[in-house]
C-alpha cells in the first residue's frame, strides 16, 4: 500500500480586476498577460462597454449577440483597422 496522498488538480486562474484598469495599470497588465486586462464583469454580463485612450470598447459575450454583431449587423459595427 502506498501512503502518498493525492489531491485533485486545480488549474491556475487569472486575476481579473473588479473594475476597469487605469491607463498605466492597463498597459503594464497588457504586456504581462492581455487576458488579465478583462474586467470581472465580462464574465457576468452579456455586454460591457469600456473606454481606452478615448476610444469606446464594446465587449459582447452572449453567443446570440456575438452572432448579431459579427454576421447580422456587421455593416453598422465599426471595427478597428
């Protein structure tokens, strides 16, 4: 018999900010790991609007809304070059 104790594997998790980061914190975090810049609300809400450097960013998370933006109404949603 083995006396080795096994524990269930827990993968590492990202630390998402509770609110939108300021510009300097955003840039520092972006360099380290871009996904850590995503605010916690993105995982709770269907749609989140943030601003960065004077530009509005719209995050759409619900699958039917994503399809509407990318396919159904793509001509009215401006995309960055």
